[in-house]
C-alpha cells in the first residue's frame, strides 16, 4: 500500500509534467511592430498659440521710453519751470560763449544722413535694403514735421532772441536726432560706433542752437525726443518685407472700355 507521502509526491510529479508539456506546445510569439503611419506624416503639427506679452513689454512701449523721458523733461522745464530753468541754462551758456555765433547748425542737421550714405557706399551692409530705408526715412520725416510744427503752433513759445514765437520744440534738433536714429538702427549690428558718431553730431546741433540763442534747453531736449520717436514710429509702422522683391503672380487680362467707349483690355497683377 502506498503511503500518504508517496501519493502526494506522485501527484506533484504528474502536475509538473503536464505544465512543461503545455508550455512546450505554445508557440513563442515575436514582438509585433506597428505599421508606420504614412497617411499623416506630411501634415503640419498643430500650431501652438503664442503667449501674449504684457503691454509693458511691447515694441511700442520700449521704443517710447527714451523719447518720453526727453519730451517729458522738455515739458517740465518749459516756460521757466524745473530745478534748472531755461533762463539759468541760457545764462550759463552765454557766459561760456558770449559772442560766438555760427551757421554750422544749419548744415550739421543733415550730416547723419551723409554718414548713412557714405557708410553704405563703402560696402558696409545695412539692416535693410536701400529702397526700404528710403521709405522709412520718408515716413519718419513726415511724422516728425507734422508733430513738431503742430506743437510749435500750440505752445507759441518765444525764442531767446525774440525773433518769433515758434521756439518749442527745436526742429533742427528733431531733424538731427531723427537722422542719427536711422543711422543707429541700420548699422548697430555692424558697429555701435556708427550710431555714436551720428548722435554726437546731433548733440552738437542741439548745443549750437542754444549757443546761437535760437532755443532754450527745453526746446532742444524735447526736440531730440520728437526726432527719436519719429524714427522709431517710422520703423514700427513699416510692414514691407525687408530685402525681398515681390513676385508677380495672379496675372489677369480682361476686356475694358475707356474714355469715349473705346474698347481695350486691362492688365492687372497681384504681388505675392
């Protein structure tokens, strides 16, 4: 007779034999690889919406900080105000230059533009192509002239020499600093010295306007602000694609009638 221990050993051996047999009959599967998705591989990824910047980090705010400080100081010292008044500044200037007078300030206002042209002709690559630079200059000049002469006619401040009442702000200074800002923007990636030279010329114009007894300190400081601001606005409002020539696409020919019912054709195109 089998003992209980022998029966248990036989049952365990039978169970192990069945398990190994079943395992041997199951085929080993190889890891499957998912087929490549060829239908959507050329579709662009979903665009991530840009994070909106705070208003105080915008380009307009950054471009307005320095001009706002200059115009603000000019307004603060306007008509005898401020801790260092126009009269005090005028007195101190003419202690240093009691009889010096020159017309050099009428010439130097365009000197930064001469620098711009000479540097470009020497082969230094500017930020923008010549056409777009000229467009920015034209727009900036219009902004400067409109704003300066509007403020002149609103404030009606008398010049130090009493020649008229169009003293505030200084148009000569605004013109010089506008041109200097253009030079600085176009060549600052090449060398900061181009801008430093242009701003030095503009500062000389401001000083000469006070030495010639044509402007108060408030006039030239505010004029510098108006000039810089006009240049910045000229760039910020310019939407042409820098350095790219338009490709003419979308040609369209259609019949048309001109004066006197003269038949003809019209040719139109759309720039891409």
